C-alpha cells in the first residue's frame, strides 16, 4: 500500500495526469474486494467474520489512515467499481452531524418506546434479516408498499434505528421516495440537500450524507423535490452511488415509493438485494396486494409486513406472526 501512496504523492502536482501504475493497482484492489465480497456473502458465517472482512475491505480501499490509494481526476471512472474518494480522506470524518429531534409525531418506537410490542417486533425483524444474510447477499434492503399511506417510511426508519441499536455496524437509511419524502421529518430533521443534489452533480457524496448524533446511523435524504424524479433515477448514476455505499455501510435501508402507482420503485428494485413489502390491515385490498406482488421480483422478495395489525396492543402497527414465518423461510429461492 505504501507504493500506492508514493505514486499518489508524485501525481498530486499534476492532477490532469493519472499514474497508470496507481490505476492498475487500484483496479486490482477493487476487483479483489468484489471477489471477496461475493465469496463472503455466499458463504454462511458469523457476524464477527463478516465484520472483520468488511473492515479489511475498507482498509484496502481507504488505507489504515483513512486515505484513499486512488489518485484520479474528477469524473474519471475505471470500470464499474472505481470512483474518486473525495479529498482522499475517510468520508466518515467528513459527514455533517445532525441531531435527532423526537416529538410525538416522530413515531420512532425503537427509540421512544423500546418496551412496546411494536419495538419488540422490529427487533425480531432485525434478527430475521441478520439470519437471512448468512445464506444470501443482503445488504441493501428495499422497503416498499402497494399503495401510499401503508407505513413503509415508518417501518424503514424504525428498522434502521433497531439495527443501529442492536449491532455494532454502520447503518444508512436512504430516502428514495423523491416525490413524497417523509423520513427526514420522522427524525425531526429539516429539508437538507441530499440524493437529488448528488444525482444532479451539485454536491459531493460527503456533503449529501448526514450522521445522526448518538447513533451508528446515517441518512441520505431525498433533497429538493425534483420535477423529473423518474428521469433523475434513471440517469445511470444511481448504480454508481450504490457501489460506493455498499463499501461504506453494512446495511442500507431504502425507503422507496409505493410499487403500484409509480415506476420509480422498479429502478430501486434492480439495485436492491432484498425487498420487504408493507401492507396495511383495513386499507390494502386483496387485488392491490396481488398486483403489488406481481410487480416485484420474486427472487428478491424476502417478506411482507402487516401494518396496523389487530394483534397490536399499544401501537398502531405490529409485526404479525404470519410474517415471522414468511421471513424465516424467505431465503429459499
């Protein structure tokens, strides 16, 4: 790695020229990461082994000091996996921190009512997901619903909080519903620049992701509401973004739009490892649920959660026993 840094220093004087030796070695590092990552997720193992391998991946990419070994000029891409690490610094030291502001409207039971049946159900969901990824690649989890107002954003926010509280891993919650974003509001955050600005090339990645204070939790907010949401998502940059995020974070929880009214979810679905479908008891009709299931990729569907179940005692949403069974068997494809 020292030879890479020496080459990087030599090339620093002339940013317009790329040291081909550095590029070659950086490309090989990234290919090695990709191979080891595929092997890691295909082979059952303990969470400690997974964490150790993940930390090794980060060290290969950023170095022990957190600096990137890649010396590229802005806009240079080497294959699908190579990108510029901004300012060659550990990005986690660059993310701005925001304070979570909990109110009665937050509905983050994972933080405010940890003893409730809903919070316990969410912990069970987190356990099920961690078990599932012993047997399959499951780092990017898409949370969607059949129609609006079924509680997908609330589930996404609480699941992210639960994983952050129960694991020693880095969790990113991504506000992928560009048309009607609500995640930031649940955390008591204002409207901050984020995904839309990054997709338009207006902000860097480290300027678009925010650390939520007191948690091993980060958020990539939707940003300013675009008039061309689908066009922005289909620009081709989203795949590049997810490649970067999967190296940085252990879990990426994506709050996407509902699957039926919009085509936006199909873009996210192609990039996700697994899909959780949210339905609302008393709201979702059978025909809507059937259409929603048909619109999803069967091999990626890992479960369905029933919101506002009558089994709930103290909360307005609950993880039903039938869902637990579904998630337990979901790894079979």
